[in-house]
C-alpha cells in the first residue's frame, strides 16, 4: 500500500515508521525546517531503519504528488478547516477521476469536520475522495507500542471501501483480538476528545481527594487503592500529582470544552481544567509556606522536566510553570531530566545565561547543597535512590514529591521532611 502522511508531530512520525515497517511505502510530508522526531529514541531508530530500507521517504515543501497513493493521512495539528481542505484539494488535482483515494483525519478536529469536508469535496466534483475519521491514540513515552498494540481502533466512516482499506492496513496490528470499532464520523470525533476528558476528570478528582486528605491527616494512598479495587472503576489514571501536561492532551480538553460550550456551559470540564492548573502551583506553594515566604536566594533541585516519563517532550509540562515561579521569586534552580535537557536548555536559555538555572548531569549532582528537592516527573531512576545517602548532600532535607513515588515513613526515617500529594507532612 502507498501512503502519504502530512504532519510533523509524534503521531505523524509514529504512523509513518510503524506502517513502513509493515511493508507499506510511506512518504512523510514535513513543513520546511521541521526537525526529525527525536523525543523517543526507539521511534527515532525505527525511522532510520525504515529510511535505510527504502520504505520511508521524508519530503519537505510542496513535493507531494504521487499517483500511486492509496491513502492520504492528514496528521497536521492546529489547522483551520479551510487550510486543511485546500491542501487536500491540491493533492486531488493530480488524481484522475477514476482513481479513488481515502483521506484519513487522525488528529482531534471540531465535531462535524469529517462530514463537512466530504460534502464540500463532493460539491466540487471530487467524489472519488472518501474522507474518514481515524483518531490516533498514540501516547508519548510509548509511541510505537500504543499504535501497534492499541486497545481500540476507532473508525468513523460512511464508505465501505474505505473501511476495508483501513482494516487491511491494520491487519498486522489487529490479529490477537479484533479491536476494530466502526461508527459514524461525528461519533468517532466525539469519542476521541471524550476519552481525554474522562481521563482528565479522573486525575482531577483524585487531586481533589488528595487535597481533602491533606487537610484532614488522611493518607490518600490507601484510599486510592480502595477506590481502584472496585471493578467498575479500576486503577488507571487514579494517581494524584502536581498536574498533567502535554500539548496534545491539553488542546483536546480545550477543544472538548469549546464544543460543549456551544450548547451549554460545561461546568464539570471547566472545573477539571481549573483543578489541574492549581495543581501545577502546589509544590511552589508548599515551598513558600515551609520557608514562610523567605525563599529569595534559596536553591532548589527539580527532578524531571518532561511532561511524562520516557519522553523528551516538555510541552505543557507542570515543571515549566513551577520553574518559572521559582525563578520569578529569586530562587536558584538546579534541574535534571534524563531526556529533556536540550529542550529545557532552549526554553530557559536566558535564565541559564544569568546562572539562575543550572542543568545538571544527574539527580545526585542536582541535589548538592539545595534547600529542597521537588520531584515533578516520575522517571524510574528516581524511585530507588538511597534517600539516607542523599540526605548528606543537601542543605535542608525537604523533599516535595509531586508524584507520590516515595513511602512517607521511609523518607522520614531517612531524615527527610517529606510532603507528597495528600501524603506525608501537610505543608
């Protein structure tokens, strides 16, 4: 199968590399000056392998004509309807009237976009184009696995030929258990944004419970386990923390809020988003209260800057807001992240020049002579650090755990003043 993919984010790169690895001939059309995806080493290696094998071609600019294309995947983000339609029309100019083409939209779109695009193409005589909505559920940190072993394959389509083409394309990834779910395009569009809305709601609900627990000397962890033990609820996304991030996730929530807001005020989702923004400021508030506002010229170690583990992506990361607040109050920051150092260096370039922020080569180096450690991203290398030995490196043994990865009793026995999210000492 010959596939053209338009886009430059992790969704486009993952689909291009994985589909090429299944034997497809894939062309990935990038905008000029877009760098090769490097947020996940495993994905970068797969891209290189498929390029070397000749199954994946990287194209830049306007060179998108290939008369053999069977499937056009539009993976571009933050694109208005007219711009999306224009690019598809330009590609269609190269097709003969007898040549059919499936156009798959995979990013979150305004509800009704697929049907509207199909109708306008039909009105212009481009009836050989079948527009479908095939939402991507690719997750940063596990991009290849989340695409090739997806929990579900949702397709919004009214075209039987397009359905069969997508099914055939995904046969290598849908053999053990048929996870294919066919529905109307509007239903698929709403499904995509609603899933992220539900996940965000679970996280924010746990953060609300953690806040109550902290105020009432309750440990949130046994409560979390009790809630998750109910088979109707389960444990996924039931972890309180210092806020969730990721541009794609946050944009989807904003899109869902706007869609709901056209008919009524979406009170629940507005509160969910508000709670998340409050959580991003929680570690700073704890630090402020502990030192009774005397924080200028103090030094803090930040562990983790990526918005989630196993990714170098810092978009929407709670660490960004936390670090900006600390720097604005004259606090020096020693920052370590095993994958996102380059992105963080660019983001905080001006502060680095003034020595307000130092990027460190390890978590232990970052902790030297600091007045607090703030854990923001739960990288595996942080979980079993020797807290007793680490105690000897710091100036003040204040450990603010934004992901609840440490046992409060163990941390306190190791000499730390420990405060998590609804766990340990309330600050």
